């Protein structure tokens, strides 16, 4: 069991707020400078904004880098030049010094680094928001391994960021009352808590075991095997995974259509059947192996969904995909955190018209996460507060949709998801399908 977090002092919060303000000011200056330097280029504004945001997120650390990583997967929603710059946050965050790596390993594993690894590369192969990864060779077996080592100052920064973001979320809800209907503070709390859990690598090890068990019968979905004798709260040692990056798929002979179908199967089973979701599926955490195998890395950030919530979500998305606006309206209303609808008939009519419009576009053009965002606008107008329990699941769906749009835009991702929605509903207890 994790130790309770240390109290967050006012002085530490003030210092962190000053760091955020200074970084924001620096990012603004960087944006102006880059805009001037790129003068004359047609995409100068989004590219300059992307570079400024990369600098801002990198300076502020894990919580903000994670937000930038999520944004970097949505080229279908954000300008491509902006996304091209944000990709740097996926695995090119500045590393920390090897002496800190050595100190962490020897302190956590209780022995010199040379007793555990016969070879250990000083330069990391990837540096991310919470930890960095080094290639090594395990002394006991001679196996090539990847060693993930936590950043030394990360726990304190995450705790401070949580306190600040929750305060900002609460203030926004007071200033803009309609934001209470999307529970901004609840969504921020869910996200920050998940990032905090990610920093404890013993949690990632447990997630690895659970994911491996959940997908044990699927040869196309894999996770790196752990070496428990060289794992701790700050160190994780696992098999080194050879694979193909997204930009090299065609050259390596990977079946892209099969791969996208595998990705949708993976995410849909996590959300609708397992209730245990990898919520950090940006391309830097994926490896692809011919002919269409998907290996998932960096398993620290997850979301858990109760059976009742899984069924509710499956029913809602299935109704949206099949054009049943009456059911969509009812599911959002009866499962709301708070509802004070002045005119239910008007609310239902607006939802039905919206769903009919989406259906008329055709399933091939339907983006579930974008359409749910548009539904939230209707909910706010009719005083319905959506629940925040699906925050991590929505992020996973966004990433899966982003992957599909980039690699196989001709596929209907809604068509790919419907069999898993039907499977989830068919296996649900009858009492959860009532109403």
C-alpha cells in the first residue's frame, strides 16, 4: 500500500505557481520569437504555438507533458503543423543525468548496478514525463532488457500540480457556472490521480500482469515481460521489445488495416469488457510487429470502469452509432451526476435531431469522441451534469480514433467497434439492461 502523500504546504504551492507563471511567460515570448522567425511560411502560427507549448510542457513536467502527449495524437482535430511539434513530447523529453539513474537503481534495488546488469547504456533510449528508459543486459540471464527509472523529483511536482489544477478547476466552475455541468474539477482530479499512480512503478508492474492476463488469448496484442527480481517502486526491468514505429509500417511490411482493427479490438475490449483501460496510448507507447501485432508499453496510466458504467457506456455509444436518439437522451439523463431539466421533451427532441443528423452523415464519418463532445454542449444547455468517470476511457477512444484516422482513414471505426458493443451488452446482467 502506498504511503499517504505528504501535506502540500502553501509555500510550495506558491513556488510552483510562480514556476507555472514564469514558464507561461517564457512560452509566450517563445511563441512571438518563433512567429517572427517563421514569417512568410503559411503554417507559421500553429508551428510556433507547437514549439512554445513543447517548451512550456517540458519545463513544467509530468502532468503538463501528459496533456501535450494526448494532444499530439489528434491530428484530425488540431492543425497538423501544431501536432508535428507536439510529437516531441512523446519520447523526446530531456533526460536526467546518469548519476541520478545509478543512485535510484542502487538505492531501490539495494546493491551496486553492476550486480544486476552486466551491461547498462548510460544514454537513455527514451525519456518521458515520469521516467526514462535505458537499454541493458540482465546479469542473471543475459537477456536484453529495458530498464525504466523514475525521475527523482517527480512525486513532489505531481502533488503540487494536482493541488493547483484542482484550485483552478474549482475557480473556473465558480466563475463560469455552466462548467459545473461537465464537472471540470472532477475530470481534473481523475486525470491527476491517474498521473500520480503512474509515478509508482510497482503499480505499472501490477497493471502489466493484469493486461497480460486479460489479453492472454489474443496473439495480436502483447505486453513486455517483467523481470520481478529487478523491479521496485522506482525501477522497472522488462524484456526489450523490438518493433516498428508508426512512420515505418509500410516499409516493414505491416498490414495497416489489420493493425487498425487490432487497435480498435484492444481498446474496445479494455473499455467495454475488461473495465481496465490503458489511458496513455500515444504512438510513443506503441510498437508494431509484422504482420499486424500490437505491443503496448508504458502501462502506468490506467482507468478502471465498473461493470454498471461499462454497460451504460456501451448502451449509450451503441444507441448513438445505430441512430437511437431517444435512448441516447435517456441514458445521459438517468445516469447524470445531476439533472435539473426544465423541459425534458425539448431536451429529448434536440438529442434526437442531433443523432439523426449524425446518422445521416454515415458511420464512416462518425467520430464517437467528437460527437459525444457535441452532445455535452446540449447537456449543458438543458442543465444536465455529465459524470467524469469515463475521462480515461474517453482518452483511450480518442487515441484509437486518431490512430485509425492516420493509418486507415477509409475504415469505419464505428463499424469496427459495434461488435464489441454488442458483445458487452449480450454478456451484461439483465438488471443492468433494465430501464
